[in-house]
C-alpha cells in the first residue's frame, strides 16, 4: 500500500503531465481545494476550547469521529445534488434550483458576507498567532493582525490572475500540508519522551459526556473544522466533466481529512498535558514543543503555521465564485459577475478579501469561530434537506450519482447537525441570533435586487 505522501506526489505528477484546458480545473486541483479548505484553523485550534469542558480521551476523539461521519454523509448527499445540478456557486446554485431563487440568494449572501470571509479571516489570524508564538511571543495584537492581512493580500493577488497559477499554487500547498501532518503525527507517536496517561477506550461516564449539551456545543468547533467538504461545488462550473468527477472529489477529500483529523488529535493528546493546551489557540505549537523540545518544536510550530497558507489560499479561490454567480443572475448586481481576460472573477475575489480584512481588524477569534460555525452549519443543513425535496419534485431528473445507502446519509447528517445547532443557539444565543440577522438582511437585499431588475 502506498503511503499518503507517495499517493499525492503521484497526483501532482499526473496533474502537471496531463494536458489541461486553460479554463478548466481538474480532479487533483479540486480535491486539493476540498482538503485544504477543511484542514486549517479548526483542527489546529479547537482542542484547546474542547478541553475546557471535556477531559476524556475517548470522548474527545469521538467528537472528531462523529464530525467526520457527519461530513462524509453531507459530502455523499452534496455529490448527488452537485452532479445533478452542475454549476459553480455551491449552495447558491443548489438552493435556488431546489427551493426558490430567494433561498439561493440568501445562501449566497451568507457565503459572501460570512461563510467564506469569516473562515478566511480565522485562518489568516491563526497563521499569525502560530507564527508569532514561534518567532516572537511578545508581538502585539496589531502586528499579528497586519501579518494576517499581508498573507491574505498576497494570495488575493495570486488567485486573481489565471487558472494555471491558481491551480499550481493550490495543489503544491496541499501536498505539503498532508506530508507535514503525516510526518508530525508519526514523529509525535514515535518520539514523545513521556506519553500522557490518556485513555482512548470507552470508560464509565463517557456515555453521559457524549449525550450532554457540552458535547453538542463542542461539536460546533468540530463542524467548523470540517467545513469545506462541499468546496468543490463552488467551482463545479469550472471543472472538467463535473457530473462524473465531482462525487469522487467530495468523498475522497472528506475521507482523507477525517483520517488526518483523528491522527492529529490523537497525537496532540498522546504527547501533551491537557492543562497545557486547555484554553489555548495554538495547540499544535504547544504539542510540537512538548514532543520535540523547544528548538525543534518552535521550528515545527512555524511549519504548522505555514500550512495555514493553503487554507487561506483555498477559500480565497473557492468563495468568490458565489459572488460571481450572484452577479451573473441579477443585473442590478452585474458588476459582481465580471471576469478578467483569463476568465477569473477578480473583482469578486477582491470583494471577499476586503470583507475578510474587516473581520481581521474588528473581531475576536472566538466570536468569529462560533458565529461562522453556526451560520455554515445552518446553510448546509438546509441544503442536505434539499435532496428529499429534489427527489420529490423532480423524480425524473438525470442523476449521474445517487447517494450511497440513501436515505441514511442525509438523515444522519440532519440529526447530528440539527442537534449541534440547537444546543449552540441555546448556549451561545448572541452568535446564533446574529447569524439569523444576517439571513434576514439577505432576504431584504434579494427583494431590492428583484425590484430593481423589474424596473
């Protein structure tokens, strides 16, 4: 069996040896987008927040396993929807065709204002936090914000040029990310001088933890970490043969990330005292120093910081396609759909990055994390439910891929996500209500756009 490093090295070689249409993305690129969108801020920060309330090794790994199952169920459902309704735009395209144009517009509004800009800001802020903790822990908050902003501006300039630059950058960053994570996990397990007394098998009381509201709220951090399994649907209109390859892109990317997440969190808990990570953002840097010592650990922490470049890159690449298709569909907002001479929605990319910069300079890390996680969870909940609506309304629609074990995957996803959203709304009402306010504002903008179109 080939190791992950060799598999993805082969993918990169195939990507560059195979002929590529100048205006289309291929399977390796969008699989890289899915993986890079998911592996980023959440997995490198969430454990610190979870350890404030949960200290069971089994329950903590169960969080990530359940999150992976939910994401895979969601990906299998989106695979059917995306193959049946191929077009860039993600939930915007799917919801407008399943429910009503207003539903699609609101979803696009959410993605444009929060769904991508918030996670982009979080990934850039996490990059700055990791880098600062390794280079100079005394760096001030404003300096870290400028580090985050600088990264975002550079990647915006790259992705606003052409498809070949965008594809090459994304695949290379993602391959490096997977190689480093696998190396980190193996190195931690093999070299940790004093493994922690953490029990990863079920113990008395674990059942009560897993069924508790605390566990459900902790899942919001996990669900945010898995956000991005649907990223390929935002670029399906620019994918070669989307009806055939899109399902396998979604399923492959999600499965790989689930294994990486379980391995990373096992390594964190195996090598590092829980008290040292509780409440901390840069748990990866802390774990690296606990495992490899101060000097090598600081270098490893810097490498983990560089991995977040891939995450910022992927979301800067995928998210603006939502803004683009909104501009294409609504003449009053037509400027948003403009492309440059290479077919890239450069203006949409710049708009999303501008909103992300506003988040970086005006919001706290945790508030963006909870708010973005809740909003994106609600968006995907409505979309996954759409598979039942579409099968009922259009039973004869051509479906190149049908969800495996239907209807179990969408039902399981809806139950897990609905449970998480409900407890988050109860325990974090400010973030939840603000999310609902964003949705309401989207409806208002939709009706204004429709009214202007009629004139």
